[in-house]
C-alpha cells in the first residue's frame, strides 16, 4: 500500500472517515506526529534562510509578552538560564498535544484538521510578521506549506480502513501504521533539531566574520591579587562567555546582519544620527570590567556575572547627537522590539556606560547582544542592558515605559549591595581544617569595602578581599575558620564603598531586586 493510503486521493478534503475502524489512539498518534512534522518543517525552513523566522520562537515570544510577572519569575526560578529552551520545548509539546486531539477528532469529523492546522498557520503567521529582516511572502508560504504538509500527512495516516484481525503482529495495517508514525516522527525531529542547529550555526558564522579592533584604552588581565585561584567552586573573577548568564525575552537569538545593522539616536536631540558597526569601530574604544545582574536574581542566585566589555562611551555618542535640556529618559530599543529606559542623568554621572561591541576580548556572542548592546554599571539589566540594540531615543520620563515597567517592575532599579557564598556548597561535607568559606560580593559603582561571615549565630568575622578590578566590578572574598565536626550554618553580608551594609530584610526579586543574607548549611566531617 502506498504511504498515502488507498482512500487518500485528491481532493483530500472530502475523504469520509466515518466508517473507518482505526482506533482513537492510532488517530491521536497520527495527529501528534503530523503536528510535529508541521512544526519541524517551519524550523527547518527558518534554518535554511534567515528571511523566515522560527514559528516556534515567534509564538513563544508572544507567550512571553502576554505572560504576567509571576509566570516570568516562576520560569526563571525553576529553569534559570534554561528558561528559553524550556519555553521552546513547551510550545512544541503543546502543539503536539493539540495535534493528538485533532487526530482523534478527525476519525469522525474530517474537516477538523483543516480548521485546526489553519488556525495553527494563522497564529504562526501573526506571531512571525514582526520578525527582524524577514520576507513576508516567504514567511507566509513557509508556514502555510508546513501546515498543509501536516494536514495531508494526518489525512493519509487516518484514512486507512483496518481489517478486523486479532493481535498487532497479525494485523498488517497496524504494523504499517506504526512504521509510518515512526517515520513521520523521525522526519519531524530531524527537521526541527536540524533547523535549530542551522539557525545557531548561521548566527555564529556571521559573528566570526567581524574582527574586534584593539581598544584605545585597555585594561590589564586580572593580576594574582585580584583572584583567589585555589578555592574550589569559587566563581572566577571574570566569567567566561560560555558560562555567563543569559536572561532576556528572545526565544531565539536575533541575528541582525552586521552589514546592514544601524544604531539610531532619535528623539529629544539636536541632530538625529545613525551609526553602522564600522562607524562604531572607528570611534575611540574603551575596555571596562563591569558586573551586571538580572533583577530576577534571588539571594544566592547566579544570574549575575563580571566581564571585560569593549565599546564606545555612551556619552561620546550622545554628545554627537546633542541631548536637549528637556530630555529626561534614555530609552533603548532592541531589533526585536524590547525596550528599557533609565534617567538620562545617569549617563553623565561618571559611571561611564558603554555601547559594547566586545565581551572578554572577542565580538559580542550572539546570545549576549551581537552586534551591540548597552552596559550601564550599577543598574539591573531590565532597565538598561538592551541587547541587539538598534535605537536610542531621548524622551521624557513619563512619555514611554520600558518593556517590564507595565508588567509590575520598578522604573528605577539600582543594583543592590549583595554577597554570595560559593564554597562550601549547600549541604556539602568538607574535611579541610581550618574550613575555608568563600564567595563573591558586588555593589557596582560603589565598590565593596568589606565582607563579613557569621557561623552558627556567632560573631561576625571580617573576610579577606581580592583587589578590586574597578568599583564597577565584584570582588572575591574568603575567610578561614576552625570549626568543629558536625552541621553548621554560615551567612554573609557585604558593606559597600559608601559605608552601607546590605540589609538582612528578606525580599523577593519583584519589584526592584531581592534582599537578605545568603546562608548555607554544610557539614564538617
């Protein structure tokens, strides 16, 4: 029997399945693998050409946009930096489950697949048309074609009329059906995973075609006194790019073409101007060690990192545009429409924000904002750290809100003074004597003046600090204590350069950053 089955002749839309003896479970399997095939094909086409966006990513991005704040917090707390992958997988799973239901319904209502996959196509198209540098006709054809492939496959697999025989082994129709289902499922998986890998590979190839110039003002590599190299599990003073946290709303990393990408400065300026990537590279470039953090970082969390950023001083760009006295807010916009904003005076108060084009000595990785992003020392990322930036708009404070402000987060968000214990790990058993307790502490723009550790409600003990790379970067700290065998509880607190000690009051990350002491239980054995 041909793959499409004997009753699946054109026009498929009039095929009558009301007398079929195919089981509900078989119909459900057919619907699931057909939906998977449609999703996989959209991903494959997006991988073949940058003119068509990933439909899964586009729908997932809409889900992110309409989700309330508590959903975002839950996703980050549960999945951490893997939240994007979890959402992409979840979106695909939901699509496959809906396909299961559609397949079961198609046993007696042959019009259901056409309606369901038609809705799938419309949703995918609507979500995809805001993509960066896409072709609308190609996007529509790709999504509609993938949906039609799903319908035809489902209709073919469910149009087989079984002959009543006993047992799977003696029923050729069921054996053939299972072979078809396995084949379609394999094609769907290969198409989806292969398409995603093509997308990732293309982004990296574009980035590698760009060479990062040598900065006019460089900073030296961290000296030995700036890091405790012998403490196990201690976060490095400069976090490698592939270990650096990533939190944003982009389900699939945007991939602007560096040849056509432009940064525009608009709004309340004397001269609206724009820069190409080549223009930026010809301007004076500066290096800075800056620690950045996500506002969703809970006490003791790892949504924070320190890197060496290379870029153009933001004030140099703003001076070329001529900021008007009436401007109150610097609003930045990403190529995918995400926005953030902060008071304009913070650009000129000496913290030296960068329009960064490099990270740890190489062009920005795609997941960290290639070709350019903002780095504003001392501010949480959701109000400042726009990745894949394409526009800086000078506006009033009340005129526009950044992406997360209407979703319940504070409009002003300075990074709080914090500290974290990296060693020992939670509930770890250590045998060293004396016991080394170590971690990192940060207060960007204010610096860290001191760190103290308390064990088992005893006295607070002053810790040894590494030499700071700058007042914008974190420091490592450690203390060695003679502790007896058994269970212990350690907590840490930091004091910043203004003399302010971090608060013990516990607060979740919403609406402007978590507070409280990080504490861990461990055992000396």
